[in-house]
């Protein structure tokens, strides 16, 4: 294979490399991510790490418990490794979205902690009054949970647990089960949010690198025509009416995949950054039978 690659022209070798990288980006990576559920079911994580969750009373403690034991148990090792890293420069921290990632982790830990409160209340119902009192979260913990609320079910459970009417067992059990359901739903959504963090960072990096104005020369082998066009790639979230935007953008290293869906036409571009990212070379194929080469030159920076 290496011998054959050496015989190919430079442009063809780039295309082969581009296809290989895109295979990784579009095939292997999503498949790997899809096969990474939590190492333990979330309910089991709550039970196994109940002591750690019960001790969390601040955002700092939440992140510490996440990076120390809870995050790895939930299969979120990418987020764990990033949050545990020391001395990340401010520019890189912004690029990685560390502030948003930390907030998501804090909210996840709050959901797990609220779930643990519900579990403790249900367990206390089968024990004595002392056990019920010990299951009530401290004032500091209640305040921290409230900062990541609102928790209607938690408020109901605390009201029933603190009013001294221990005979209202059915109401306590109902409030605890409602809180467990509410917390489990939040935890599930936040798990997926954190799991997708790395892909969002990769997408943002790719969009930033692609951002700017490009002059493309497209050669269509279907009709042997050559077309010159100017394309503008805007920053993510700043799309404008009248400016064509790909339906999908994947950038993995120097490999770029673009999928266009305009007026019933679908086109896929497989490209490669060259010359420090100032140029793009590759090929396209569309649903009308067209195929050919693309060469692009950046003419203006990101706006």
C-alpha cells in the first residue's frame, strides 16, 4: 500500500489521506462515542457514591468529587481529564469552553445529589426517627442545591421531613419518588450534554479555522466545465440570510467534510487544508451525477 501511495501524484495522495481521515471522522469516531455509555447505570452511581454525593455542599466540592470518582464511573473521562488538568492557559480554556463544561458538571452533580437525598429519605422511612433526621441535608447543602434548582420536589420533601409529622409516611415517600424522577431526568440530559462536549469543541475549532472568505475553482468532470465562485463561511451562530451555509461541517485535523443541501440538490465536498490553512484542495460529488475537483484560496479573514 505504501509503495502504491508513493506512485500516486501529490494531489491524489492528499485525496487518499483526506478520505482516510474522513472515514475516521464520520465513521469510527461516532461509533466509538455511541459505544460509551456510563460505566455504571446512573442509579447505581448514586448508590455506590452516596457518601461522596452527601458531602458535596459547593461548586468546588462538586467538581472535585466528579473528577475524583463520579465522572469516571459515569464514563465521562474526557471531561474528567480536562477539568483535572492544571495550568491551562486562559486562551485555551476559552477555546475548550471550560466555564460551560464546569457549569454542566456542577449541575450534573447537583442532580445526582438531589437523587441521593431522595434515596436517603426512602431508606429512612424503614428505619427510626434518628435515621430520618440524619437523612435531611445540611443547610449549606440545601442552599447549594437550590442554586442549581429550582427543585419543586425537593422543597416538598424538605417541608414534610422538617415539620416533625413522621406519621405522614405516604406523602414523604411520594415526594421522595418525585424528586428521584425529577433528578434522574436532569442527570440524564446533563450526561448527554457533557458527553457531547468534545464534539462541540471540535466543531467550533473547525468552524473557526474555516471562517473567512474563499475563492473556489470547481471543475466538473460531468460536463467539463470550470466555475469560479466566492464563498463566505461565517462564525458559528452568526449565519445570515442569503449566505449559503453547509448543512454539515466536519473538520478533523486538516481534513474537511462539507455537505450542502440547497434547493433539492445535495453535494458533498471532501477537502484538505494546505499551506498553513490558507488553501483547500479536494473533490466533490453531488446527487445529479456531477463530480470533480475543488481548489480554494482564502481571500479574507473571519468577519
